[in-house]
């Protein structure tokens, strides 16, 4: 990312990430604090723990043995609340197909990255920080307050009724929250 910024002549940037992207956004903001004007990290957890590392290893083993189909079927109920799955079946199916079309090598590399257990230096983040979780993504959202406490001045928002992909199932609320944060951070 930093190399791309340098190539494009971008001195600072706002960074937004969801799930693994949220963890990457936190890593970038903590390692390049002068270059990140603000960070929004959604539906992520940090650091990993032994239980999480074992779960990701199980998913890696499944993909190596059976391909992406079992992962796609496992993720849809975790990513979207039941009410959204019923009301927006076309959107859910589009995301499921996206997972089915994901290259196994790419999934395995991302899963291996999520197994990392070294804590990030979150106290080094200098820009405004917003953490966002969904109330229906309990395993992840429960850890967001611990992350917030490690970042000076960070804010935490929990979107009621939202799942893991809160930018999809609560897009209007998420976009309004993001626009407000970016407007204040500018």
C-alpha cells in the first residue's frame, strides 16, 4: 500500500477496511501513523488467539481437501443475519457465488494471515479511529471495545441488526456513519 501511495504521490490517506481489511487498516495506521489521516476498521479482531488460529487452520484444511464450496456455505449464515438472508436472497447469493469463485490459494493466504498472533502497536495510531461492528456478529464485535481501548481517542459504533458484512446488510447506516467520520476527519 505504501509503495502504491509513493508511486501515486499520495502523502496521506484515509483507510477503511472490513474483516481482514479492517485488520490490515489497523496495521497500516499503526505502522505508518503519519501517513494515515484516519482509519475505519470494521468487523475485525486483533490479535488472534490460539482458538482462532486453530479455526482458521481447519478452514485451510477444508479448502485444500474440498475446495471453496464448504467455506461458502459456512460463511453465508455467519456473514448475514437471518432477516437479511430472507429479505435479500439475490444479494446473499451474489456473495455466496463470489466465495465459490475465490481462488483457493488466495483464501488460504488470507486465512494464514488471520492466524497471526502478534499484537499490533495500536497505541501508535495518530489519526482519528473508528471501529464498527454488527450486533449479529457477536464473536467479532465483542473484541472491538478492547481494540478501541488500545487506540487513543478511538470511537466504537455497533450497528444493531448488522452481521459481519455490515457494509452490505446495513449499507445506508454504514455509509452515513462512514461519511460522518470522513467529514470530521478531513
